[in-house]
C-alpha cells in the first residue's frame, strides 16, 4: 500500500485538563500494531459507546487498516501516553457533501476523565478546517454524557437532532469567539497545572551531580540547599556517596520517591537515556541544562525535537536544553534550581530568558540594581516550555507584578498575542528583542521571505522556540516591523537592549505608570536639564510649562534666582528643603503627570538629605511616578529606598526619560478602549472556499482573484486577462475605472493618492498586513505600516493613521483627504479573508485609488498566491 504524504504540521504537543502532557499526531501505517493494542484494551462499555450498539470487536486485520489514511478525505489523530495510544479521533469526508465529515472519538478507559476528548476535538476541528471541511457530524448514544458534554461545552456552534436513543450533532468548526475563549480557558488551566511540578516542586533530583565545587552539577545542588528549598533534594551520581552534604543515589530508579522535578547536567549524548529513565521513574518535569543540541546543527536540533516529543508523550514538561535552570523566590517555593553564582533577591519581577549564558549576567546585574525577582526561568532552546507557558503562570502569581521577556524567537506568535493582550492590562510585560530582517522592515508581499502559510496557526499549540527547525538551516528572523507590530498590538513594551529593559522594569516595579505624558524636570544644574528635555521629547513625553499658580508658589518658596517655568532650576545652591518644595508643587500641578529629579552632587553636599526629601515627596503623591538621576553620585541609589517605597535612580537622565516614555505609552495603551474584530456584512466564505478548491498552488488567475475579493465585499475594477502577477499597472490613472462615479475617466478619480495593501507570510509571525502610499513614500521613506492578523477595528484605524503621510489622507494637507472609513473597512476585509482562507500565502492590492470622503476606494489591481500544500502548516 502506497503511503500518502504525512502532514508533519499536525504533530503538536498538547495538555489535557489535568495538566498532563501528551503528544498529538496523525496516525501512521507503522501504528497498526499499536492500534490493535489500543482497541484490544477497551472495555465493553467503551466499545458499546463507540459502535452505538452491540459490542462486536473487529478482526485485527480490519483494525490495522485504520492506520492507513489519506490525510485529506480521511484523517485520524492519536494522543500518545508514552508509546501507547490514549485517545483517537477520526473523520471521514462525506463524498456527497464534501464540506461535511463524519467524526468519531475513542478514549482509553483509564483516561476518559482527563479531557482527551476536548483536546482532540480542538485538534481535529483545526485540521478539518484547513482541509475545507466546515461541519463535523457525530452520532452519540444518549447516555454517553461525557461525549455530549464535550460537544456542548466546546464553544463551537453545535446543532443537535431530536431526543432519542442516538443523538446527532452537527459541529460547525469555524472558530467562533466562544470556542476560542473556552479553548483558552481550558489551555490556561492545563498549562498552570502542568507547570506546578516545575515551579513549585515538592522534591528535586539533580542528575549529573558532581562532588567537585564549581562544577554545574555540584552548584545546582548547593544552590537548592542554600536557597531554602523545603522539599527533598536528591543528587544522582553512581560514584558518589554525597554531594554538597546531601546523600547521593546511583540512579533515578533508586530514589526513595519519584521526584516532581529533575535537573539533567550530563553529556549531551547521555541525555535521551536519562530523560527516558525519568519518564519511567514518574518524574513530572525535567530541566535539561546540558549543551550540545540545536546550537550544534541540524542533527542536534533533531535530537532536541525528539526529546520534546518523548517528554510530552510521557506526561512530562521539559525546559531547555542549553539553559541555566529555574528560580522561584515566592514563599510557596523558594526554589534555586540553577548553577548561577548570583541568586536574585525576592521581589515583584519575573523573567523568562531564551539565552542560558545571558541569564548569568542578568541575575548578577539585577542584584546590583537592587531589582528583586519573584521568578526567573532560563528556557534555553524552548523546545517545550516556552515564554507563552510562563506568561500564563505569572498571570495569576500574586507575587509577580512585572514580567520581563528576553525573546530571540517565538513559538506560536498568535498565542503569544492572545495571552499578552489578556495579561498586559493588569501586569506590564517588557520584552527585549533586537529585531532584524528586511532592511525597510517590510514583509515580502510575494512570500519570498520565508515559509508558506500555516494550515491553521490560530489553533496551533506552542512548540517553543527552536525545536521546530529540525532538519533545516537556521530560519530567517522576523521583520523588525512585524516584531514591533506584534508587541504594539499586544500592549507589550518593546526595548532593544538589556539596559533599557531593566531601566523600564526598575520604574514599573516600584512606581505607578504615569497617567499622561507631561513631565516636570527639577534640577540643580542647567546643562543636564537641557539634555533631559531633549530625551523626554525623543521618548514621546512633553515638558510643558507649569501652571501659573504652581510657578507663583515656587517663586515664593525658592527665591528670585530659581527658574520656575519647567525645567525647574533650583541652582547649585539648592538644599534638600528646596527639592522637597519644588517636587511637592510640581506633583500637585494638574498639568503634570510625572517628575524627573536631577541632582549633581559635586555642586551640593548632603545627598542623603536630598534623597530623603525626594522620598517624602514621592510618598505624598503616590499616583504620579518620580524618578531620579544623581549624576556622579556613586552609591546614591541605595539612599532612595525606604521600606516598600523606591524611587528609581539612573546614572544618566536619558535613561530616566526613556523609562518614563515606555511607562507612559503603556498606560496610554492600557487606558484605551479595546478594539473588536467586527462581523463584516457581505462576506461569503463558502463561495470563496469553493473558488479556491479549483485552484492549484501558486498565482491565482486574475478572474478568480477578483471573485475571491468580491466574496469578501471588495470590488476589483480591473481584472481583465493579462493583469495577473508580474504585470505592471497601466500608466494612465483612472482609465480602468470608466465613469462610474459620474466623472470623466481620469479626472476626479485620478486626483487622490494611490495606495497598496499587501499580505506577506512572515517566517515567524505568519500573515502580516502592510499598508502604504505608492511611490516614494514607501520606496524611499519606508513609510509603511504593518499589523499582524487578525486585525481589530482599532488596529485598522491606527494602521491607516500611523503613516507619516497621514496628513494627506485626513485632509490636513493638500486637499479634502480620502474616504478613511472605506479604507479601514477594506483593511479589515483583507484581514478577515486571510484568516478564513489559510491557503492564501500572499496577496497584493496595488494600486488602490483613494477617493474623496464618501466615494469609497477603488481597487484596480489584485494578485493572490496560494501556498503549496507541502509548505502549509509549518511549525509555529
């Protein structure tokens, strides 16, 4: 029997409701014996529910045939528990109604209460949706309440037949908002439960523990003991009686109890066997500190991906490889499972880092800044536990108020965006990502920048950061504009250096974000004040004049020599009392949202008294942040602490201004009403799918491209043969449009600016929409806006208005402007189209005639490219 192409994209880790890990993948021909064993282990009751009638077990040769599917018209997914099948879901397409398919579920008896049915429904719905199936049909015995509850609680639109012995369900697999919300809640609960053995373990084993100090295995044991871990610590070393004063054991199998967590610090070639031993011993989570995996090339990446798959199928979570461990300073844990010589002090900041070596410097730097941590996780190559998982843990951690991310690569960016949008309004998320990619930050509209569209990226599980590159060269990075867009849409504060990351964290961990962007600068030296004003403007802040009443108060208090406009220059002779009076007055001004205090110790003495005055004023006005820069004042930062009250101090005022700028932008995002992804009238998804069904991969014929856009309410005025991909627009503006608006061709319709909308497959983020004006604006000035789909109405509005050329659009410059409402609606329709039709790899509408207000927009040329089936559904 010829084996059809195997869809690797459907191999995904999963978590059931209880937090147990599993691995979901399509069935393979080599699963035939495994399938026979699975069916043979089912109880009579389960077989009765599965067969909807008398229990008749099929012959083994018939069962084996179930391992052979074509992955398109028939598809079966298995959820693995170790090397065995714990659950199976299968659909068979209806030959007479090809957008419908019959679906069946079978769960092993011992696993029927853990949530495998709901997990497999989400996976099969996503796979069916990507293969053009709209409705899954199921027949269920009326007393099979578990399966009925799975369907009714899924959030998908479910139609059930009349009551009877057998209940028929039609499950519409389009991702309804309710289905997405319920899947997110299930995932959130499962992720938190799965991470508890990692971040709050009751016992820890260190495999590769060494008797020699300053070795990795020894220092992990020593840190666990020094850090106050309350559970049992089990060093594992077959040739040692004890390590760091703790009794050692020859192997994991000989431990007195199965540990929740195991840290592995052995040679890379020994790691797979050690992970297997951990699974057999009942370990719930492993941290692979060892190096020598993905960083060594394709073979190493393949090994770490296999490690991840095995761990998930065995019910374990895995951190690493190539990481430095896990730290949790919260009272419930006190876990220092790391070899770092610098352990963080307790605090309100949690951090995930994708670089192991960098983590060492991070923890040391944080101690010197007096920035306390609630948790720190070095995820290394992130083949399993990822930033997205940790966000969901810290989301509900009462000890964490600020989350820091060092991000090199993303696992599932859409999942990141959804989680971040949920977390960021309550807890600031600050990420450092240097950015790279295209020179202008534009996504290649032809899809040449990376892999094709994913089959259904919205439903993907997170595969971590680097495990998904097995067998390939290092993938290209995301475009800088796509990174910024993802962060901006999600409310994440983006920084470009670790110094900037920690500067912003220092402020938000200790001071409230400012209610606005108006800053008072108080100084005893004019030169630094001028630098600070410039830095404020560069950071999106304003330094407005103080109110007249405030200025009068300051003149009375400070005397005639002081400058009281803003900056407030107290002169080199300023005392601590002057600082207190100036800061009190500025913070009481309704036109001021924050204050930056500058102090030059060489020009005045008693910095401790000035620091005390600043603390007193900050304490008296807790709703407005205060930051300081004591230039040249070594050790002064220690003076600006009083119990829980901390005024962040920076070596240079530019850092203070940049941190305030980040905090003000975050507060503006948090205070802005959230957008919605609207329900657009005139969308005919069924028609669009039927059109795509007859298209081959590659460029879509112009007539079909026009009909596809028409299915989404976008009319293409010029779609005659010959205007397909690669053809140039005609030079005479307006000639394609005739006189539909009552004007002569080329008169009024050609008077406004031309624009373009494109969708490109970013190699990391998936579909990214780009918008700009044609010609020099985009080509020379790189004046192009980007957003990651799906776009909300607010995203579309901000995207259109974010161009530097926006004054040409809204009528501020050069005429009456254009129909912005129609333009924004077109952006939303394009976003909806690529979300609904994942086959679309790239699209470009160019040129788009932007007509005066009320006249709409005119799309005059459209090109669409479909992804090759072999390129769809790549890892996320």
